[in-house]
C-alpha cells in the first residue's frame, strides 16, 4: 500500500527543478529541529508520563482541528474541550476519535491534513487513510504505542531530533516545570520565553489583580511606575535563569509610543486606578511595547511581536471555554506608522533584535520587507498561524525576499501546542523552501551552490542565530 505522504510532496512538477528540490531537501531533511517559539506544555518533559490517549494527544489541545469541526456543526463539548463552568463534556477518547475520523474529509487541502497524515504515517506507522471505517483500528494502534516507553515525551523529543525547544510562559508563571526539567538531569534542552501580556494589557482579564500578583512575586511596588518597570526587569531576569532568550508580545496591534518619563508615569497611574478610557488603555499597551524593547536592549532578550489578532472573537465561546479556542481572527495591521515611535527610540541599535510577525499578508511587500530591509533591529518571523501552510510560506518568500533578502528573516518556527506535529511542520517548511530555492536556480537567479548553502541556513542556522540559541 502507498503511504499517506508522497516523496515529492510540494516539489515542482518540472523535472529538472524537481530533481534539484529533491537534492536540496535531502541535504536538510535530517538536520536537527530548532523550535524557538511554541506552546507545548513543559509539564510533559518534566514528568515524562505517557500521553493519555490518541484524542487527548492529537485532537483536544489543537485549535486548528476543533475550529474546523466547530465550523461544520460539531460542538466543542463533543470533542472533549473542557468548559470553564465544569459542565459535562465528552471524556471517552475513542468516541472523540471516531467523531474526528468521521469528519476527517473536512481537512482536505489544508495544512492540518498534511501534518496529520505525516504524524499518522511517520510516527505511528499508519498508511491506510483515516475514515469512519478505520477509526477504531487507528485508535487502537496509537493507543497501544502510547503505552510504550519510546513514545513518552522525552523519547519523542529525542526521536524528533529536537535540539532545543522554547515553551512560552506568562509573566506570573513560577516555571516549576522548567525547574523540574533542569533538576532531573535529562539532557533535552527546553527553555522558556517571557510572555507579559497579562500584566501589560489593561484589557486582559484580571489585569489589576495580575499587577498585584506581579508585585507579590517580585517584591516590587507595582502601584507606581518605577516599581512596575523594575518588576518586569526582575521577572525577565528570572526567566533568563531558565534559558529564556526571547520575550513574546501578542498585542492587538503593532502600535507603539515613546512618551516622556513623566507622561508615562502619569498614564500608568491612571491605568492603575482602573481607567475605562479606551484611548488611554490603547496608549498604555503601545508604550509598553517600547518599554519592553528598551529592556531587551539592556538584557539581550530577543523581542517577538505577534500583533493583528482579534482574540476571542466570540464572547459566548470565550465565556464558556476560555482563551485559545479557535476564535482568534486576523485583522488589518499597520506597521510603518505603528512602529515608528519604537524605531525612533531603538531602531538603529545593532545589538537589539526584534522579530515581527503578521496575520496581514498585504503588509509583507508594502511594509514589513522594506522595514526589515533597512532597520538593523528588525527581522521577519516566518509565515504564522493561518499562513503556516505551503501557500502561505510561498507567498512569504515571494513577497519578502526581493526587498529583505533571506538574511533578514529567521528561518522557521512551528508555534504549536501539538507536540507530534512539530516534525511535520518543519518538514513542510523545508520542502517549501527547497522548492523555492530550486525555482530561483532554474531562473538563473541563484547558483546551485548558493541554494545548498541557503537550504541549511533556512532550515537550521538562521533560527539559532536569530533567537540567540
């Protein structure tokens, strides 16, 4: 029986270009994985316990999967997604898996289908298509394998050839699982990243109490501006103790501000008192991006800005199930005007690194590539989230390379909660980049030796350098 994934997946149809793409891919296919930004749970690596069942591993935590099913009328409760109020949801992994298999056809043509087929075939040795008829057979095989020691988290980490993976924790996290990993003596490199959204965004749920908690953790007086900034510095230093080389900022927009110290302090005081003025709350978020950039200049953490998502677009789903349930929707995003205050402040610094992401592809050629193509602090993150797909990756290369080149980009990061999909996602990125390089060679825009050098850099080296790993 033929496998689920073709050896020439995503390669050019023209024979000479396809042959070169194959050769380029062969040279990078087995390079170690550098995963510098993601959302896997450090608890997995700390405890190294067997994953509970196929549904809990592959379906329940993956919003790429359940958002598609929800769009076709499958309720989140039927997929085992826990409700905040404790109301009943499906807990039978086999039932969840059957429901997923019955609807697997919905993923035809999507990157999720590519990733899942790769996982089924290359991780679990399953070559028959997933359907309602094959659901129980595939479930039983995966469930059996998950009980083996070589399918525990640390063993898979090593099998996946992961050199380093970064999780992402909020500013109030105690990082106890990272401490457990470090004290265990295991050689796998798992680092954290500083995500301060809960204590820089006045619209974040529980913002005022979050600031109180930040003060308790750090011993700083977060009732005043100076103490609040010092609390951030202390938390960033604490995160660095557990390997952090980056911070991450998921703001609604890329808007920045560069207020005077006195004006920033006055604004903070109003926000701390609970200002309901939307303009002031927006301005505070903007100021805090610049403050975080100044801290990165001082402490060396690479700054990632992930703007442009209207998060939790459905209030009813948010109220019942909480954050990250598939209802984060892309918005139009400005960068040239929005980033100017920050760039006026730190844009020419040579030792500061700021990585920009976007969900608004119209900004690639018009704004992001020209900005990264001249400001020393800026690099472009890879095609992200909704654009983490073959077409999205191709568009990214086509629209940014001519202005920003390859070396103002940062390779690939998988940005995933779905641990088994990490090799699949990196494989897709490597295939797409090799196909793009083969095309440039075929068009005589690149020498073949340059293409081979670039293939390795895009797959491995650029991410290590950009994230200081």
